[in-house]
C-alpha cells in the first residue's frame, strides 16, 4: 500500500484561504441563532477553511498517478473525525477520502525506548513525526509513503535531527503549498 501523510494548512489549505471559517461561522450563526455557540458543534463545512483548488488539482494528480491513499496527519484531526474529514475532502474536490488519521501522541508507544532530547523549538514537528512513525509501525503493509507538511520534519542529513522523517517533502511557502515548483515530482518519486 502507498500512503501520503497529509497536512492541510500550508499544503492544500493555503494562507489566502485562512480565516474563511470565521466568515462561514458568522453566516451559520446568523442563519441558525438557536445552535450551540461552539464552533466544534457546527457542521464540518463550517469548521474549516476551504482548500485551494489548484492545490487540490495537484494532489489529485499525485493520487491518480500513484494510487496512494491519504492518511491525515494534520491537527485538523483534533477537530473532526475520519468520516467528517472524508466528507469535507470530497466536498472540496479531493478524489479519495482519507483512510485513517495518525494517532495522537498519547496513543504512541513505538518510541518509548528511544533516547533523544525533546526540543521546545521543534515540539510540533517532533510530535507529528512520532505520530507518523507510530502509524507506519502499526501498518507494515505500507510499501511506499511520503509525508508532506509545512512544518520541517525532514532529516535533511542533519545529525542533530535524527528524529526526522526520511520520506518528507516540505512546503515552506504557505501561500503556495503543494503547488510549489518541484513538490509534485518529489511526492511521486517517494510513491513509485
């Protein structure tokens, strides 16, 4: 099985889309004044910012060319379940629903015997790497995989970063995400 560990913000939900959920929430609350005052109780299409349509096109091309499945590694998994995220991905135009979410850090056990220095500077990155490695540990049927994220989780040949991922593609420009030159080709390379 081939898997893309997919982050959303800065990858397919780009900075020009950020803040859209606030407008959706205000519109929803106005139309439904008797609903819960908590965003987490709103329909999934109200809870999240929209994905960039050009980024979705690139993602769909990678999926079509490689047959890869999506596993959500984004922190959006904290605000919706797999079914809700699948519905949202479909509504946004992604051709495959995610098959899973990476486990949360508290559910991860594979790294208990590892010794590395936890750095507050890299807290988010280290957490996400552990969650992805746990998923890989639990799913030996995965033959090819790649993680794509705007957080730098790659090893990049840096010895101090032994905790990083080998199969990693960085999208450092939050306004371009997966559309950045060369990203599509790197993803396909890891998945073939």
